[in-house]
C-alpha cells in the first residue's frame, strides 16, 4: 500500500512548542478516506493536547477543525468519493453501541476513527487530535468522519463547523432547545459562546444576552446576534440578566467558560424551570457546590453539551446551507488566515483573546 509523505504540525512532548515536520500518511484501507486538507481552525482543544491536558499519547498530530477534498477512498466506502468537498467530524456514530441502538447516535460511545496509523518518518506512530490530525496536507480518517457538503462554501468558514462553531450552535439549538420567543444568556463570548449566540438567533430567541469580561468579545457578540451585552467586571451578571428579563432570569443560560464561578452565575441567572447548558470545558480538578434545595426548588434542567449534541450527517449540511443563504455568518468567526508554520503564534493570540479563530490555510 502506498504511503504519502507530507508536512504536519506535531506536538512532541508536554508543553513543548509544536514542530512542523515530515509525516507519513498511508493510503486508505477498508472504510477509510484520505482527505486533502484545505483549511483547519486553531481550536483551544489543540492547545489542551499540547499541554498534556487530554492524555499523554505524545507525539500528537494536531488539528481537527477542518474542511477539504477527498483524495482517495478505501474498499467498501459508499458515503463519499474522490473529489467530494467534506467537513471532518470527530463524531462518526458506529450504529451498534447501546446509544446508537436507542436512536441517539449523537451520544455514540464507540465513534469510529481510521485504523491505520499516520507516523513520523522514523516510523513512530502519531496520535491524531480527536481522531483527525488535520494540521497537515493530507490526513487519514474513517470515511464516516468525512461529511459531504455543498462545495460552494469557503473552506475557511466550513471547517469551523467541524468543532467549535458546531459546539456552540448545538449547545443552543440541540441541547438547550432554544425556541421562538425565548430569552437566552451566554456566559463567555469566545468562539463557542458566540456560536451559541448565533444559534440562539437562528432559533428565534427574542432576548439574547452576551456576558464577558472583554469588551472586544462583547462587540463580537453584538455582531453575531446579541441584543444586550454585560461586562461582568463592573456589573453583577446575575442581577443584570434578571433586570433584562423582567426580573425572572433567562429561559436558557449557556455557560461557555467551564469554571465553577461562572457556572454558579448561570445557575442563578435562569428562570424557574429554566435550563442551564454547560458547554465550556472545565479543568478535571474543578468542583462546584450548590444548595440541593435550590436544585430541587428551581426545577428545570442542568445539562452538559458535548459537541453540541450534534449528528454531523444531519447538522453539517444544514448549517452550510444556512451559511450559503446568508443566514449564518460563519465568515465572522474567521479572525485571520495563517500558514501551517504559524500554529504556535496562533496559540498565543488565542490565549490573549485577540481572535475568534485563526485558520490554517494549506
């Protein structure tokens, strides 16, 4: 079987700067697809991998928020063909686990990935970030991870649906079940939080409140659909959200930070029988304490949203159609386009809060 030598961004060890190196990518085997990557967003999860916050399976091939064109497919692949424009998904439901068999494939417990390994030139196996590894010219995935969408879409914008934008949109549209006339508050207006704001607007929410400590992010929130914004450095966000919702609190509060303090704010900022959605990723050491009588007395739901509870084959094409119709401004999430050698600098920009997304263009 042929092997393709390409360049890729690798995290060699915990906390070490990423490196642009030559890697070997095998041709697809049974059920696999080889995808020529056109664009890939720089997501905070990639930084988590570099810092060893996911696991210690170094070296990692980073990048997972990507769009590209199918180059080759292996035997028995029927969902995509060479030449198809696809978004890569890190959830590819197996169809056989207990969740899939219950008709809930968005919770699949055995999501599929490529079986063959991409390697360094010395043969050392690479661990692809979220089963994708797309900071490279070619990547090997399970064919079910490649979701065909309208090729008219910009690869820079389309790839963002593969992770962060989908997580935020889905937190509102799928997990939070935001509906017409609802009030929504989103705490944390980075890429995921602002996607939740855009999803709330798409879903017909009447009042959409963005909360952050950074005026730049609050301006992005206004551009993407927030009807009100709150800078929580100088205003109590719980009281401000109540003031904006007739003294009641929001029907849905989406916490996009992943911090006990902001989660507690979300809990108290929701209306009775309202919903809290946690989509921000917490540190494993974090703990939260809430009065159980308040959990009982307020009713409603406390939910977590993992990948926006999305079903990629259902949601990706639909969202691309909304983008092409001008109803979902994915281009607004692209703060800058960069080269494959600029990922380390993009991590620094992200940590400083200067960008919604840096996007690597191959």
